[in-house]
C-alpha cells in the first residue's frame, strides 16, 4: 500500500511541477520560438530590463500590494478585535458580510466595481484598484488575526489594567506584542492576495495604469514569447521567497503563543 | 480610533477608573468596525447593487442616454440559445474540474497520510502547497509550454517515437480542464489533508480488527470524516472556476467560450454593460442554484465540522 501511495504522490508532484519547470527552463533558452536543442542564454532577462511597460507595471503592482497590506491590516485588525472581543447584536451577520468578497466569483465583483466606479465618477486606475484589493484582503486579515486573538488571553490585558496601566497602554504593551506575529502574517497574506490579484485589476486597469498580471495577460494574448517566461520565472522566485518568509513568521508565531 | 478602542477595553476591565472616562461601549465597537464595513460597502455592496440596477436597463445611463426599464437583458438567454450552451460549458467545466479535484485531492491527501510521517510528511505537504502561492496566470501560461504543438509532451513522445504526430492538446476543452485542475488541486489536497489528520488511526485499526474490508473502512470511516474538507475544497474550486475567463482564453483559444469570456467581452469590447451585468447576475444565480441543490450535503459537512 505504501508503495502505491508513494508512487501516486510522486505522480501528483510531477503534475504540479512539470509545467512550471518547463516554463522556467524555456526562460533560459536562446531561441525566440522555444526551439530545441536547448541553448542556455539570459538574453530574455536582459530584454526585460529595457521593457519600460513591464517595469512600470511591476512597480505599480508592488506599490498597490504594500498599500493594500498596510490598509487592510489596520482595518481588518480593528474589525477582528471588535468581532472577537466584543459582544453585540448583529455580530453573526457582520461575519457573514465578510464572505462576499471571497465567495463571489471575482469576475462578478470586478465587473460590478468597473460599472459602479465608472458610473459614480470614481473612475478606474490606481485608486480604484486599491479600493478593490483592500476589500478582497480584509476578510483574510480578519480571519488570520481573529485566529491569533483566540490564543491571546483577555485576562492578561485586564491584569495590566488592574495593576494601573491605562487601557491604551495595556493594549499596546500586552496584547499587541503577543498579536504581532499574527498581524505580520495577515499583512503578508494581504500583500500576496494583492500581488496575485488579476481579475479585478484587469477590469479596473486603464491604458496608462496597469499591474504586472494584467500586462502578462495582455502579452500572452498577443503571443507567446520567452520574455513572458523570464518575467514569470522572476515572479515565481519572488513568490517562493515570500512563502519562506511567511513560514518563518508563522513558526515564530507558534513559539510565541506557546510561551 | 485607538482612543475608542481603549474606551471599550476600559469598560471590559470593569475597573473603577472606567467610571471616570465612561464612554458607551458601542462607540468603541462601532469605531473598530465602521472603517472595514464602509470600505466593503464602497467596494462590494454598492457595486453589486449598481450592477443589479444596470441589468434592468436598456442601455448604460452615461452621457445623454435615456435608459428605460427592461427585462430584455435577461431574455437574451431565450433569444440567443447559444448562450445556454455557453452557460452549460461553464457549468460543465466547473463540475468536471471540481469532481476531478475531489477524487485526486482526497487520494493525494490519503496517500500523504499513509506514505510519510513527521518531517518528511511536512516537507511533502509544503511541496504540494507551494505551487498555489504562485500567480495563477503564470501556472496557466506554463501549460501552454507543455501542451502546445511541439511542446514538452510532443518532445517527450518524439524522444521515443521520432516523427510522431503532434498531440496538439492546446486549444481544446481537455487543455482547459488540465489547467484548471492544476490550479485548484493544491487547495483540495490542503482541505482534505486537514480533515484526514483529525481522524484517529485507532478507529481504522479497530474497524480492521473487527474484520472490515478496505472499501468498508473507506466508505464508513474515511469518507464521512473527510467530507468537511472535501466540501470546503469543492466550494473553493467551484466558485472561481465557474467564473473563469483567463484559463479558457489562454488554453482554449477559440474553443474556450464560457460565461466568463462572454461577460469579459461585454465589458471590454462590446461595451454593452447592462447585458454584461445581466450575465454576471445570471452566473451568480447559477452558483446559488448549485449551492441550493447540494445544500443538504453542504449542511452535513457543516455539522460534521462543528462536531469535530
């Protein structure tokens, strides 16, 4: 049985990784038509350096992802403090209202945003994308920080207050440090959600302002070129680094919570 | 905002000091919640409402246009029967992808539990989850490298059989399904594996010592206990796949006409936004109908999760 299981797992891993490895390998192949035999070259990475549109859209993606992480983390942390720690009417409904951003197909929320923002004069471009990305990231932040809050005991904060600490000081001196790993993980999650987001960005992009995934999609639809492989390979490497950081942080969170 | 937050904490602490700076608890709670829900209202709820309004208009109310109320946008499904076919393609892609992911995902999760333990299992698990952290667009693009004429599959076949005809799978429905399964399988393995981890191995040993065969153990123990994971995985797969448009465009070419691509066309090239809005809402309705059809299973999964 174990042999069968191992062989099957190997098959699954092959299925998951083979296309990605082939794609990365082709980024290093000199032929513009992906022709064989393989001839090592970094010319496609060099070509990226001169592609102003790609560089611009990469910068846009990063700026939006950082801002999304900051805004969504602040808003989501505040909301999860209220949802976890306070008792009030309508809490269950408020929790359900967090679902639509992640439970409705993106093409629906994306086209709805395009239509509404255009109609009301909010328009498209940077600020519209930021509004959309933050809304998508908030539910994840509430979830991650909420899980973290369950492990931070309320009575610690209360103890600090009974010892004369002001509530504000008690929150910043006791709860916030204990919650920090969860908040950092949530921020990274929000960053990743934004960086990865394509559908909503696609509908809110303008000819002058778009993000990297939108540019990649446009390029793929024009035709396959090794330049797309090169930028994809770079993005892949970046995602791997991000997940490594995430794993390290959540490990740190685990040890902190156990302490 | 932090001030109000402190006000709420003050009340909770019920210390004598709270009387001095008494502030109704709800003010603090409201201040914590308001920014998030205002943001969601602006970004999600109002746009959906706006789209609902649009879907009943004859034309977009921009400029000097004088739109009138109509059901025509929804009646398009009756008047242009090919749209029913398109909707069926979307539904079929979503059902087949979800089904394949469920079978492969559960099998992979069971294999993972069986084949390795401790550190090796953690590493294997991370390896499986890792691809889903990379951009979906890139993973779909990767498949064009494998499936296209003269691509990786053709190369491998020709290595064994020189001059073999091309498989030429790219621009076909199987290509779209392969890409979609690749995209969502890690989710399914993740949710199934988490469910399986909660199963006590003693339960399986006990059943086996009482003479239960493998398929009985699978049907009576593993499947019911893995159901919550299977169901959350299925929802996580079904919802995005039914709305997919990037995958059919890239891997399906001209074959890949789905509700997603039709909606994309209405908004980006045909500029018939009321029509696009009606299609979007029809898709939302389709999602809700499918959820309703499977509601008894969904609820079972929910109950099992609460018990666990």
